[in-house]
C-alpha cells in the first residue's frame, strides 16, 4: 500500500489504517518524545497525546512532507508543550514556597530513562548530566541538537521537521555545541 492510499485510509477513518499507524509509528514517536522528555512515564503520556493529535488532525495533512516527518514535528511540538507546562508548574511551586504555601518538591531524579537508543553511555550519571545540559540550551538549539545528535537524523530531515533551511540547522547546531561545551565546562569546574 502506498503512503498516499494509507493516508487516504487514515483520513477516511478506517480502523485498519489506525492500527497500522500505531504499529508502524509507536516506537518512533515514543523515542522522539523520550529525546525531549527523558522520563519514561511522561514520554509515554506525551506519545499518547501525539497520536490523539494525529487522529484529530489527519484530515489537515496535505502531504507536503512524509507522514513520518509530520508526525515527528507533532512529537517535538507536544514534547516542548509538555516541558513548558512542567516549567510553569515549577515556577508556580517556587512562588508558593516564597509566600509560605510550600508544596513538597519531588527530590527524585526526573531523568529516569537512560536507555534511549541515541544515548549509549555506560554511566547513568554522565547521561543525566548531558540531558540536563541539553535542556539548558535555548529551545531552537535544543530541538536541532536533539534531533541530529540524539536521534541521529540528517540535516535534511531536521530541516524538514523544524521547517528551517539546512544552513539554519547547521548554524543552530554549531551554536548548540558551543553552548553545551560552556555548560558542561561550568558544570565540571563547579563539581570539583
């Protein structure tokens, strides 16, 4: 079955097409979410939101890119949306603690999933440090770096997903590497 007829079946709401979509894209979507939200349970929740969004929006899909590229873009956007909400909750909890309505803070490590296929490090602490450093990058740099270096996508694929030119992707990646070097240098300087 061609991608065009598969998409047509999805747009017509055929059950078999939705089953195939889940079978073929479930792992890819989960791993894309895990790259940005390195907590297994949260990444699973975000991945579910991605599929809900795909089901709701498939009729809007124009076919200007591959279905996988479109789904990757939704995965990145849903992951970033989740991170923004999480950061807003943290700021709210911080403000409450200042004004005396303290909420107990979860002291467990958020970075629970270190078996991501793009990260093969023998030391969990190194993985956690790197993920924390990546999450300190400006959003555009973080997206490009994660898609290229963690998920192993080509510049062309990253450009399609982010809807940027290849030269913009290269520039963002260069700046991300420079910033990561600085973040990690400061981290290791402060930890000795």
